[in-house]
């Protein structure tokens, strides 16, 4: 078993509290992604699991074994860093097997595990090359191979794709997902890129300012964010937010008054909504640039980004507020054109004055 458990974990650097009390369980064989903006503490949390940073308070266990004060080499983890950290004078094969060689493993075992990792990562034709003869993606695979040969209980990845170009990042995402399926190992992955998190994770941990904002499956966070931070962070472009007056109604419904005077009736799904000023959220991809929806917002296109497969409109509404709309790639509106935006009630979220979700819209209901 290689489950990971953190209990009331804190980390301070002098008077600065970086991790402010984290409780988290990662199941055996799970692909867990830590995601959040720069400075939120995700890499520090990963380094504490690796043993590269001491835990100030709290406890860590791996495979039901207490690891809080255990040294990095004895935790059964292998870490892949943002920088490849390959030895330039060594071949690919030597780089992959170097860690095993230094810990005194027999040459036959080093060769066997190196061949296994190379085959899995499609590095067999490159084993005699030096790092300077490799592309960025190939170097990253070598760094991953160096972790695989150690046969760890837990793989730790600290933003391993951030140095790659866009096309290579997409390719490596799929390769890492396949690697996880093949190894069935516990993997913890740090990124600031929520697209990586959504496409790779079994479980996403959203962090902000050293605290966990929400933990859940990718689509759970997408459809049912717990607060404004998660709603705005998960999704690209981010969710639109409008400050609106909300009036309680009958039969479990409320009415939100939107810019331009339109009134939108929303199902509370049993939640208690007192009314008053609230924040209405709706994702750009759930709005309709042709005006189809439960209500229509009149606006004017400030900026149109025609991307081929889709078009992004940034729209100014009657009260001066702005929203983003994701439309079909054939949408023809240009900057300055009027636009009618359809809003589906089922896709709308409501957040209270504390930023907590009161009603989650969900097109899957």
C-alpha cells in the first residue's frame, strides 16, 4: 500500500506561515494534482512529502507508516523536478541508472531496470546519447525514467512540464497519464496550470495561501465549486461573475436581476437563499452568442479572438460590467458589434457575500 496521509500539517519559515494546516488523504494508486496560483504553497507541500522540507507541525504517513521525521531516502518516494538535472557527461542509460548504481545495486539489476524504464518511455533508441543530443521532451522522459528505476511507493512531480513548449506539454500529459495507467502507482503532481490538472488527475487539491480550498474529482470541481476562488480558478477562460440583487420566490426558486433589467429565475435545489446582493457565476462556454437561453443580455463586443475551432468574445454589458463568451469558431461578430448573449438558468451559480457557493448550477442534473 502506498497511500499518503497528512494531518494538521503546517510549515513556517521564521515568522512566515506558508502551510497553514493541511488535512489530506491520497489513496493508493491515485493520481493527485496540487493546483493553485504561484506562492500558494503547493511545491512546499510536495517537498514536505518528499522530506526535502521539515514539517513544522502535524504528521505525515506513507503506506500507513509514520514518516514525519524519516529521511528522504527512506520514505520510498521518487521526485521529478522542474529542471531535468541530468549529468551532461553521461549517456541516457547512465543517467537513468545512476541512482541505483550509487546505492550499491548489482550491475545486472541496474541494467534490467534501466531497460525496463527505457522501453516504457520509448527511450530505447536513445540510450547511448548524451543529454545535449536530446529534445526537451526526451530529457524529461529521462528524468522520469530515473525515478521509475527506483521502484518507489510514491512518485512526486514538481511542475515537470513547465519548461516545455505547448505541443510537447500536450504530448507529455498523455504520456504521463499512460505511465500512471501502466504502473498503477500513487502519483502526486504539482502545477499552476489548471488544464493539466483537469486532464490528468483522479483528484485535484486546490490550494490558496497555504490552505486547501477544495478537494475533489475534476468534474466535481468544475460543476460544483465550493467558493468563488475555486470557481474562478478551474475553467479556461475563468467563470464570469456578476453582482446581482436576488429575491426569494416560491417553490424553491429565487429571482436574480441581471444587467439591462432581465430577470432570471433559478432553482435553489433545496438550498436556503435569503436574498440580497449576491454574486452570480456562469461559465463562458455555457453562454450562447446567438441569443438562445432563458434570458438574453444585450451587449457590445469589446474584443473578439477568432481561434479557428472556437471564438472568444469579451462583451461589455449595459451597466459596464464585462463577460466572456465562448462561441463557435464560425461566429462572425467583430469588435464594436452588438451581441445578444443567451443565459441558461441551469448553468448559473450563486455565491453569498462571503464568497461561498449557495447554489451550484449544473447542466448534468
